[in-house]
C-alpha cells in the first residue's frame, strides 16, 4: 500500500511540476510575444515618422526647384532688358523707372538718375522682384 501511495504522490508531484513548468513556458511565450509585438509597433512608428519626413523634404525640394526655375526665367528676361528702363516693383523697391545695367543668375544691378542728377545704383535679388513693366520703348 505504501508503494502505491508513494507512486501516486510521485505522479501528483511530477504533474504539479509539469503544470508549473508548462505555466512558466506559457509565460515565457507571452513575454516573447510581447517583445515581438512591441518591436513590430516600434518599426511601424519609425517607418511612419520617416515617410512623413521624406514627404516634407520632397515638398521642399519641389518648391526650391520651382523657385530656381522661376529665377532662371526671370534672369533671362531681365538680360533682354539690359540698357532699357522698365518699371520694376520689388519687396524693397517702389515702382520707379530703373535702368537694368547687369544681370546674373541671382542678382540684378539697377541704375537710376534722380532729380539732382546723381546716379543711384542698387543691387536687387531677382527673387525679391515682384513685377516688371516695360512699355517697349
């Protein structure tokens, strides 16, 4: 009888140990799953952040390209007006008759003679010029 009792108690103890080990194994699996889930969420967050930055940088590049293309076109048009006196309105210039003396890719050199006969020169950024009016004379 004692042998049977010992045998049954050993089985119960082993079963408890097995149950305990199985529950530990389940907890380890849950912990590993949480790490994997956390890593996946981190990757998704990181990727979404990068895609927003990339889109923002692409917009800036497009804006700069459009601006540069506009400056090149304006530079070409102003080079055709060298020696002529168009009415140029800019951010820092009122609508006055300025003679276009020289033009490069970013700057335009303007000259004007005031009422006292003094020559005034002004260097103006092409991107700061708002309008150019020319009578064709």
